[in-house]
């Protein structure tokens, strides 16, 4: 059996077919083109699906990861970074494909992929965090994805009760208001390069990032006592720059011991989306 996994992100849409063992058979990526509006984004998604359906007649299911809130039938409620809020993607895909369609949140899918194929393999309870423009979260408890009408949203829990008013959720001092896009004075990739060249301010940006993240993670550890926490997303590439301060806070504040690791599984977004359709 082959399934198609599609991971819709703010910058690009990644898609690939996988077999039941999780082996990727073919892959293709298109730009999301969110700045061109909904019509362009939808057309890019549908074109990717058509591409794979024409190449592979064995596709039995399609799983789609959405960076936001989506129901099981593909009605997208809210996508802060791409123009798909209040759009029924399921209805559009149904016109192209009669097999199984499954939809899920991209961070949930990341956690599922880590649980099935990555750093969470063989573990029972894991948390996946996607560190990028925002902070996405997915939780697998005793082998089952915990999901409840858009929750969990660990990235919007509070780490400073009188902290700055967050644009993301309106809360004061939520995690994302500290370590989301605003934490970086310019493109995080650029700051990363500066940090690698020993620029002091750039290095401090990441050590401070680790402190905030460590405080946040210690709360998750005290609530869930997970076997492992897997970090993914663009910023996780700077793991070695924020690891030390992150671990210091976790050690200081957590009641339980847990492992926090950087995701090494390639194409986790595609794999996690595809898993939904099995
Ligand atoms: Zn928030």
C-alpha cells in the first residue's frame, strides 16, 4: 500500500509517497506562495496531488498536515500564516480522489512521525515541538496522539504572567511571544551564521532562546513526564547554540528526568502526514 503525505508550510508545500514501512518512494516540493492569496495556495496543493495521482495508481490514502486548526474532514478553521482560514480543503480534494483522506495539524504530525520513525520510536509518551515562526506542539500519550479541538497549544502557555502582550494569542507572556519570530531581530538563518562566526550578540540571542525554551519545557516535563521531547522546525538547527542554557533551566525546574533531543528524522512532515492516512 502507498499513501501520499502532504505537509503544507508557510514557505513551501512538501509532498511524498511512502510505503507501510515508512520508506519514501517519491518526493516533490512546491512553493506555497501565500503572498499571492488563497487561490494560488489551493491551486499549488491541488497540482501536487494531481502530479502524484498521475504517477502512482497505487495511492490508497492521502494525509495532509495543516499549520493551524483543521477538522477531520478537511474544514480548515484557522491558519495564521497562510490564507486558508475557513476553507474546506477536504471538499476540493474529494473531487480528485475517492480513497481515504485524513487531515491533521502539522505539529501533531511531526510528533506522530517522531513517535513512529524517529527519536520517539519504542517510547510511550513523547512531546514534539516545532520551533520556527511560532512554537507548535504535538503530544503522544501511551501511544495515542492527544488532540482536542485544536489543543494542545503548548506554545501559548504562559512563562511570565506580566510579560509582553502577545500578538499571537492575546495572552500576556506566552512562550511564543518570547521565542517566536519576534525574538530574532532579523532572519534567524542570518543570526545563526553570525553566531557561528562568534558574534557576541548573535550568540546571546540563542543562549537567551535556550533559557526561555528551557523554562517552558520544564513545565511540560512536570505535567507529562514524557520519555522524550523532540525538537524540530527551522530553529532546532541551532540546537547546539541554545542547548546548554535550555538544559540548565530544565534541570533546575523539573521534577522528572527527561531527554530533549533534536529531530534527526528526514522529511518528518511528509511522514507524519502520511501516517494519518494509514
Ligand atoms: Zn501566544
